[in-house]
C-alpha cells in the first residue's frame, strides 16, 4: 500500500513540475489537471469519498475547462 | 537571483512546518469535535453521512458563506466581463454527427446522475456541491456538442436566486419557530437511512445543488461567450 | 430582542433576492442596500446596551459552543458592526448618484456582500468561519476594484487577487495546523488550550495566520497591493476599502494575536513594525501627485499608527487603537467621498488640477478640509482625541523607548500635515478667480458627507459619547480569560 | 519505510504547496501564476485531509451496520476541504475572467510588460 501511495505522490510531483516547465500553457494545464486527479485518488485512499468526488468533478474537470476557455481567449504560449 | 531567494525562503518555511508537524502524528487523529460528531451526529441531525451532517448541520453557517462565495464569483465574473465591447460570437462550425449524438445521449444521463448525487447527499458520499458540479459538467458537454445552443440567462439567474433564498429562508424559519436558533433543524428527523429523513438537510442540499449547478453553468457560459 | 445573526443574513438574503427584484423594476434596485443597512444600523444600535453588559453568544443550528459555530457579540463585535452598518448606509446613499456607469445592480450586490462579509468577520467566534467570511470580503473587493474595467482597475485587481489568495492559502495552512494541535475550531476553545503546546511549536501557525490576515490589513511588508487597488476602485468603494476592509483585516490580526495566542513576546516586534509602517506610509504619501494614491498611502500610515497603539497592550493603548480606527474610518471615508465628486468634476486625479476648486465647490471642499484636519489630528476633530489618547497611553509606559517612538509618531503627523495642507493650499489659494462656474455635488452625495463631518466634530468635542463602548471593548481584547469564560460558559 | 509511512502524505501535501508557491513567485506569465495557485490550493487541501486521518480508518459514513465509531476518520477536515475547494474554484474563475480582460487591454499576459501602475 505504502509503495503505491509513494508512487502516486511521486507522479503527482512529476506532474506539478511538468506544469512548471511546459511552455505550452495547454500542456501545463493538463499537467495541473493530472495533479488534481491524483490528489482525488489520494483523498479516496484517505477515506474521504466526499472530498474525492468534489476534487474530481470541480478541481479536475471544471477548473481545467475554465482554464482552457481562458487560454483560448488569450494566448497559448508563454513567452 | 529571484529563483534562489525564492528557494531559500521556501526552505526556511518548510523546515518550520516540519518542526510543527512532529506534534501532529499522521494517522492518529484525536479530535474532540470530530469524535463528538461521529458519535452523536446520527442522533442529532439524522444524516448517515457524517460529512453531510457537519457540512449542512453543525457547520451550516460556513456553507451559507461558501454558497455566497460562489454567488460572488458568478456576479464578479459577470461584472468583469460585462463591459467587454465585442459581444458578437465568431462563426463556429458544427460538431461532427458522432459528437452531437453522443452529447444528446449523455446529457440527460449526466443531469440524472447529478440530481441523484445531490438528492442522496445525506445517505451516500456526495451532496449539493458535487452534484451541482456534475450538472455543470453536463452543460459543458452540451456546449462542446451542440455549439449553437446556450442556456437561458434569465433561467439560470432565477435558479441561482431561488436556491440561495431557499437556504436563507429555511434558516429564518428555524429562527422563528421551534428552538429559535438560526438554521436549527425544525423538521422531524424520521427513520435513519431513508430518503425522507434528516429534516432540513436534504432540502438545503437540493437547493444548493440547483444553485451550484446553475451558477457553474452560468460561469462557463459567460466565459465561452464570443470565444 | 433581535437576533444578531440577522446582521449577516439580511444583506446576504437581499443580495440573493436582487436578481429576482430586477425583473420587477430595475430602477429600485439601487435602494436595496440603503434599506438593508438602515435595518442593520437599527439592529446593531439596539444591541449595544446588551452587548456591552455581557457578550451575547449566538449558537447557530442550536448546538453547544465547541461543536457548532457561534457568533460572539461582545463590545468589540458590536462596535465594529455598528461602524460597518453606519458606513454602509452612508456610502450606499452616496452611491445613488455616484455610480452611473457599468453593470449597476452587480455593483449593489457586490457592495452588500462585501459588508456582510466584514460583519461576519467581526462577529464570528470560529476560526474557520472567520476564514470563510474573510474570503467573502476579499473576493467582493477584488471584483469591485475591477468594476470600472479600465486598464488600471484590472491590473490592480489582479495584483490584489494574487497576493490575497496566497495569503488565504497560508491562513488555511495555519488553521489546519491549529486544528491538528487542538482538535477544535472554536476560538475560545483553542485559546483555553493554547498553554498545553509549547510556544516554539506555536510560532509557525501564528506566523502563517498573521501573514495571511496581514495582507488584507496592509501591514508593512505586505502592503504592495493597497495603493493601486484603492486608487483604481470607484471612490465609493475606495471609501469602504480604506474605511472598513483594512480595518476589519486589522481586527482579525488583533483578535488572532490577542485572544488566540499569547501576544506578550511579540509586542516589541509589533511596536517596531507599526512605527515602520507609519513612517513609510506617510513618506510615500508625501511624494504622490495623485490624490487617491495619496489618500491610500495615508491609510497605510494610519494602519501603522493603529498597530503601534495596539502593541502598547495597556487598556489605554488598545482603547486608543480602537478609537483611532473609528476616527480613521470616519475621516478617510469622508475624504474619499469628497474626492470622488471633485475628481468627477475636474475629470482628473492629479492634485494640481484641483486649483480653485474651493470656490467652485465650496461645500465639498470645506468637507474635504474637515476630513484632512481630523486625519492630521487638529482639535476639535475626532482625530485629535484619538491621537491624544494614543500618545497619553505611550507616555504612561514611562520608558525611554516609548518616548523616542512617540517622537517618530509626531514626526509622521507633521509629514501628514504638510502634504494635506499642500492639497488645501492648491484647492483654496491657487488658480485664477475668473471663469468660475459654481456647481455643488448632488444632494444625495452631500448628505452622507455632512453626516460624516458632523460625526467627526461631535465625537471630537464630546469623546465620552463613545468611550462607554471603547473601554469595555479594550478590556475584552486584553482580558482573554473573560472572553473564554463567556463563550464556553 | 517507517518514515514514509508517517510522512508520505505530508510530504505530498507540502511538496505541492512549495511547488505552487515557487511557480507563483518565479513565473511571469499570468496563466502560469494561476496554475501555481491551483496547485498550491490542492496541496493545502491534501494537508487538511491528512490531519484528520486515522490509520486503517473507515469513511465517516454509516453505509452498512457494524461499523466501529472509534475507527472512523475525522469528518471535520473533510467538511473544511469541501468549503475550500469551492472557494478555490470561485477565486480561479474570477482571476481567469480578469486575465481575459487584461489580455484585451494590454495584448499580453506577461506581468513584466504590464506597467500601467508602478509595481
């Protein structure tokens, strides 16, 4: 169990750092979405199903959608 | 330079936080309040989902504030985007047939699932916020598929207002009758683990579900305008 | 007796109701905040006698205190609630004629929610509930700063929002650590157990919470957002932000420091921080050419003075700090409101464009002058009474350090006087006498300013009028054990 | 291993907090800064939930008979996080709307190039 959790945390860090590095903002947003999704899994493992649902539906889905709409209306690449 | 200063600053904070975390060992939570809620929550509020009984029962005032924050975001967003001059929408080409059919098929199912989540908030995981978000993601899907269609602004505004007002009015009724506390549970709690139980909790959660659903769809709609 | 929870719920309910009322009549929407805050003012004044005598504990949901959210309507709470409702009524009355552009009903909803959030922060007795109302206060300020939708407004709103949301995340981490330590969120309950954890472990949560709240309160290193945000908002909102929002943020800092944690070891730090904030604010204000930026920097200076007063931590000093808050709210709100119509008339925020305005808008200019005199601390205005009280409290300490710092405070007052008199000089004694078209501000704009000015003079002449509430408020902040007793029973 | 057992969730939570803060402090693109804010908030939420966890606990939902009350995890942090997630969404939506306006005015999202006011 602890191994799986450690791998998930590692993956979460990699996604977060990817969000830091990517110059393409859409990719960065998707990486941030990945962070939220893994956080939702961790919430579920921490016996918080309510929060896991909220994080998956709000943090991962809607926030990403709003980000992508905003990027479409502004600019896609970070200079 | 800025990066180095940032890293040094963060390291100092990290060290301090890990010092304080030693007092909070992981996996051994001993909370007076939490234990009380777990033990007495079913009896005092009638909800089997203790998180719901905390969110809409013991700490319902927080939830009123939370609903207000979301409402604020929706109006603030409207106010910020309202003065944009070019309201015209660019010509959007239609989605493919498969996407349209899929959306038409999935949209009612997603709404149904959202409604299920917020109606059963006091029995199973989920509740008004999660259900509302699911409903809003249904609308998001509909925007992707049926690109010409938009929700009615008037309709969503009315749902928003009515949802919020229901919450406030139920609180006021609690203040006026019964034990005379704001948001006190004045309805009978009835049989545990049935749909019609827990007094005002399901009513408030359904109101929140409608409000959050219409608000988030409204936010997406306003952001999408002219995109 | 009326339940104090109505002070928070009525504005929120009215804001929820507004979109529906809009379908009935669009013209009447702007009167909703006026009516709502008149109701609030009546309720809070009627609660004063009871609250001074013994704090009212309002249980929400009907569960016992540590297990549910409570509102603690003590002297401090009711003092701020009355101040907020008073400013709310007057500024919303002013906005009737001032707000003419943009999505107006959204303005009125945001305005009501801002003040509802502020009332919630000052009345609540629960640390997480404080966070929620603090967010309501902050988010409505972000949206209102951007209300005009011009370049400066959007830019400063984004700056404000980014700093503010880092602050609220830090605050949330602090709350999480406290919950981990004590397993409760009730402030009185935490305060009663604070001795069970050794002080070195409490430093991090305290630092995080003070940083988070201090961003809204604009204490020295955290005040980068303030001048831009306050100068880009519509003037009625600048009045509320300067007069209410930062004061409420400061209240939250003071409440966390004095009630939750043991403050005594940080008094010296606060003292220095207060004086530094004061000097920096006044020096920056002196070099400004834009009237609203000048007023905003002067707010930073005043915040420094208030922090200095609180850090004296004697009954007199804390009372002086509270008194200075009241005097700052009245004077700064008056200044921003008067400046609003002067800017409207001249079409520019530059001080140099106000030449001769003392003859074009005599009454508005006179009211502005009253505001500046009060802020500088000339008798017989309220600013004199409050500054005098702070200086007396500092001298009563009888130590060399305090006397030295008093010298710095007086120096800051001199700086403050110099730049305000420069403005008055421009307004009255410059500009040609020919070609004057006299036109006053509209009557709905003048009435609230006149009420503010008469309050400034009345309290300045007769400070005992509010001493009856300031003294119990000061002892509530200092004596945390009676606070704990009255909440937990 | 014991160290991981005790600290892995805290490491995860504060790792996210610091990565988020780092992004916010060092990046100049507004959208990037907002992404940092969202990561920061996720980290804070993860921390709050881990505070209330009990080893081998069950979710605080009486979904079937025979659940031991003593083994249930603390419901309070979950309620707090539910609130915090929604507040986070509200702030994000507002700041993204503001950034759309900013782009309309300035034609860029680079915070170094936006100097209408003195920073």
